[in-house]
C-alpha cells in the first residue's frame, strides 16, 4: 500500500526537480495551493481528483495491480 508520507516525498522531489514552487504547481494543476501543501505534508484525506491532477502535471504514473485485472467481468461473458 502506498503510504501518504511516501507519496508526499515523491511529489515534493518531482516538483523540485521540475523547478516549480508549490504555488506554481497548484496553478499548473488547477488546484488550490493548500491542496499542494497538504499533499506534500502527507495528508491522507486528499481528494482523488486533486491527486490525479497533480500527478499528471508532474508526469507521475500510477500503476494498479490486482488479481482481477485480467479477468473478464460476468457481464462481458457470452
């Protein structure tokens, strides 16, 4: 499981490597500056859409791995 503090560190490192401030990142992602501050502090209650926007701007990809990923849903079966 991805811990909030690990995600916070990853976001901060990517932002700094990109040479942008927290305020600039917020503007680029179309989110409030408090959202970026909270993300970098490891706040666990960030909205998924906000996180998605920030990760997209920083070019961070998230990979979902599940034992159900290769299974067809019951409604897809003929």
